């Protein structure tokens, strides 16, 4: 059983990173809690590359902005290199890379806004797949807070 003092092990889906960086709201609150190091966040090179690609192509962020964010994520997150190939999701293979990162990290949760594919799984190999709001509720209960 995990001690209350041990941080939750999580993978933040790229869509939550992007939403949290570009819009106010719940995904942004998840990222603020990540920056306050209230959880152990794991990323893979795939997640970092996808984040940089989306911020550049869909939001026209410049290389300096993207570099600053990438450096911040790398400084606070734990980089893992997945060794297991997952093919649980057939519609969007990129989502399997998120699952692979979580397996490599021995994560407890994947935080995602992807209702159609990832959240629809509910759980994968004992890893809970939860929305940003559901994760904040878990984190608040764990830390004994009402939360913002």
C-alpha cells in the first residue's frame, strides 16, 4: 500500500498539456499542481515531441516559447523510455504511446481529455484513466484539501 506521503504517479496526456497551456480551466489547474510538484509526472519523448508539434502547428507558438515550456516540463517531470509496445486503441495509434509511457512509469493514473478513446477504457493494466476534474478530486482527497 502506498503511503500518503508518496506522490501519485501520473502521466498527463498531451491534450491536457496543450489545453492547460493555452486556455484557463481545469487542465490549467492540473498543470499548476504539477508545477507545485504535488504529483510525480512521467513523460516520454513521444509526449514531448507531440506537445512541441501541436503548440507549433495548431497554436503557432514560436520556438523560444516552445523551448521554454519543454525545458520546464523536462525539469519537473520524469522522463521514461517505454519498452513495451501497446496496441489497445485501434482508432488513434498515438494514444497507445500514452499508454506505453504509463506502463513504463508504473503510473497510477493517466489524466486525459480524450473521452472517445482513452477515457472510454476506464482503466488499463491497473492504471486509472481519468479526466482532469476527476484527477483533481482524487488529488484533493489524498492531500486532505478542498482544492480550488
